[in-house]
C-alpha cells in the first residue's frame, strides 16, 4: 500500500465536489464526519466494505486509492517483475 492513500481518498471526494457533511448524509456509508476526517488524515484505515462504498461514490477503484494505480497497471507491473 502506498503511503499517500489518505490524500487520494480526499482528492477523490473533492473532485466529486462532496463536502464531509454530504458524505455523512449519504445513508449508504453510515459514517460520521469525524470518521471521514480520520480516514483523510491517515489516522485510521476504513473497513474494506466502507472503502468499497466510498470508491463507488467517488467513481474510482480501491487499487487507485491504495496504490495510485489502476488494477491493470498493477497487474502489468506484477507480471513483469
């Protein structure tokens, strides 16, 4: 996992134009603004099911959040090591 996962998480939220309050009000996530702040600061890592939901809302992938690359890029790099 890349050390900047939390910054990519915040970047994706901001690109979609969501505020912390917007995400809190989306019932699919069922999380507080405080939780989101902790994720975006890198203090706490979200549960995988929460991360999956956030990625769907942001229109991105878990691979991008964790590694800064798409699944295909990761697969290519792995195959050529």
